[in-house]
C-alpha cells in the first residue's frame, strides 16, 4: 500500500478546505486558481525562509490536488445532478 507522508496529506486537506471555503463566494474555476496560487505562494515563502522551511514542489502539487479533488466533486455534482460523492 502506498504511504503518503503526513505533510502531503495536510497540504491536500488544506487545498480541499480552502477550495470549499472559497466556493461559498466564488465560481469554481476561480477557487481552483486561488488554491494553486496559494500553494505556490507558500513554496515561495519557504524559499525565502529556508532556515525554518523546506521547499518541495510536491507540497504545491499536493495543495493543488486537494483543490482539484473538490472541484471534481462540485463540478461533477452540477453536471450529473444529485449527490456525486
């Protein structure tokens, strides 16, 4: 079984929750773009604070995947109707 590090799980969850919160106010594609930008911004922050943080591309990807997962749930629900999840 594939072991996903806890750090990547937290990034995924953060991306999913951020998307869910933004989706209350914004259209889904904008939410996804914001999630990706926030994930990238976090890694830029890490780059400039290397004494306390480590830059990892997989962190940004994990954050984006969390947002993408939620987008599929929301978009799939609007396309297929009813409950999709």
